[in-house]
């Protein structure tokens, strides 16, 4: 049982709030030796809306900042291409310094060489967003079934975190289910100068959350919850993570679902992948898949998307976790951060499909 009361109808199945960025990707070359770059439009919160629209066929939207200049035009085109309805707060570019649509630099790594991610989020338009910038009463009044945001957006500024809280509270007043992906990024919190305050900010947000998503490191660093040592290549011990989740729901009794991806990194291109979830006291564990990884970025957002799709479509907790697990796994086989999978791909892998050629 999920104990979630999801509105059966709405103009939008899901609305996300967050920043949209463009990621420059040199592929397997390190940036210092790169000659060409692919451009991926991304953002932890946007990725969920884009995946749910493009792969799962749901009606989704994104509330975000948009700058009127060529980079903004490129990003807006990709938003349209993924079928996501935009709710933009527009900013004018001064021709030299911004405000800007942020740039993220991320190579894919290879073998024993891990991917490296760094940022240029100077004068980012999304960091200027603040409470009052969106008419939540009008947006939610038209009918929204699910609202989603995440820790990437919360880390940008004090006002972005307050905007999440404002939107969460408005969503709950309209009977909308709320979800939050912790997506803890130490570099971003350190740049804001709020690394010591990060946990207090996350705690205020999570008090308004129905469905909480994050990996083991997110749960520990963002919420200060004790758990197994993260990122050290230990075997995937699901019992340890359920123990961590039990501490989360004890601290935040309003949270009805906690879902966590489990990833053991053997090399950059070889991962063991699973997931666990807690549904109002019931424990669900996904299988463990051994993945050949092309590009690991976006796997967690892919999991969140499949999980949310399952819950919105009335699937059981077990089926929902399987769909999230399968979609997150498939995301790692594509370049970029958003999905290239079809619903049929996800359902087939969730049922135990193989990589045999399809003729």
C-alpha cells in the first residue's frame, strides 16, 4: 500500500520546478584534450518531466527560468521537442554577462578513469527565482496530479530553496502529491557558501514531501541520517539501506514513500544496479542488474521517472519500483541525461527482457 491519494485527473500529470542547464559533453575524452562537444539539455527536475513525457506519454510541465538569448533559444527548442509544457519566468540577457542559462561540463570517463563534472553557474537565471515568481494558485487550480522538485535547484540560492517550499505548500493545499529528489551535490552547496546550512534547508523542504527519492549518499549527507558508508564499492546490502530508510521515515513521518537507487561501481563502464523502496511500512527490492554503461548521468532521474509513472498509472509498488529500476538502467545506455527509451523497452526489461536482437 502506498497511502498516496493521487488526483485521478488533471491538465498536467506532473509539474516540475527547477533549473534547466546545457551540458557540454566531449564523450570519452577528458575536457583538457577535447576538440568537439555534444550539447545535452538537462536538469535534475526537468529530466523527470521530459522522461515522463517522451517515454511514458504523460502530460508534463516545467516551471523554470528562461533567458532571451541564443542559448535560451536552444534550450527552449529541446523542451518543446520533449513535449514538456513550459512555465517560464523570462530574463533579458545584457549581451555580455548574463543572466545566463547555466553550463555543466561532464565527460563520460572510461574504464578506470571516472567521469568528471564541473560547473559554470555564474549569474544563473534560475538562481534568481524567488517566491512570488509563479502564480501557483492558477497553475494548480487548472489541475495537476503530481509536483516534483529536487536538491539541485535547492542548492542554487537561498531564494530557490524558499521557492520550492512555497510551491510544495501550494501543491499540498490543492491536493497534489509532492515528490523531491535529494540530488545532493557538495560542489554546489559549497559554492553557495551554505554547506553547513544544507541539512537545515533540506529538512524544511522534506517536511512537505510525500515521496522522497535519493541514493544512499543523498540520504546521509542531505538529511544527516546515519547509514552504510557510501561510494566505497561495497556489495549491495539492501538490509542496510532499509535501516537507513527507517531512520528517514522516523524523522519525517509525513513521508509516505522513500525510494533509493543502489549502485556499485566496478569501473566507469561496469556497474551493478538495483533499487529499494519503502511504501508505508512495506519493503520492495528490485533485482540486481549488471550494466554496461555508456553515460551514467541521468540514471537516478530515470529511476524517479519510472517510479512516478508506475504510481500515477495505478501500478503496484512492486511494479512501480521495477519500472523505475528498468528505466534508470536503460538511461545509462544512451548519451545525454534524458531518455531515448520507449515504454515498450522499459516494460520488456522490467519483466526480465534480454539484449537479444529485435527483428
